[in-house]
C-alpha cells in the first residue's frame, strides 16, 4: 500500500501519524495532571484537618492540666468567692 504512494505522500502520512501520537501523549499528560491536582488538593485538605485535630487535642490537654492545677492549688478554698459559698 505504501509502496504505491509518492514519497511526499508517505512523508506526510508519517508526519500525520507522529502528530496524532504527540496529541495522544499530550492528552494523557493533561488528564494525569488534572488527576494529580485533585489528589494534591485532597491531601492538603486532609493535612489541614489533621492540623486542626492536633490543635484541638493540645487545647483539651492544656484545659485538663489547668483544671487539675487549679483543683490541686486550693485557690477556690482561699478566694473570697469560695469563702462566701462555704458560709452559705
């Protein structure tokens, strides 16, 4: 089939095949890039959630520590508010 064509026709046919191959590779790379972008966005969202969870855990720990420290110090028993509630 290709033997019966002129050299210019065969060159143009080969060039066209190469162009189609390049378009296919570009299309695949664009699709993969979009897929990667959505994966990176999802990863950033999950990392943000993880950071928020760590901050919440830290604040809960700090609140518990301060409550325990407050209860252990006996400050409420020595304060005027605590004295007033004991008298009532």
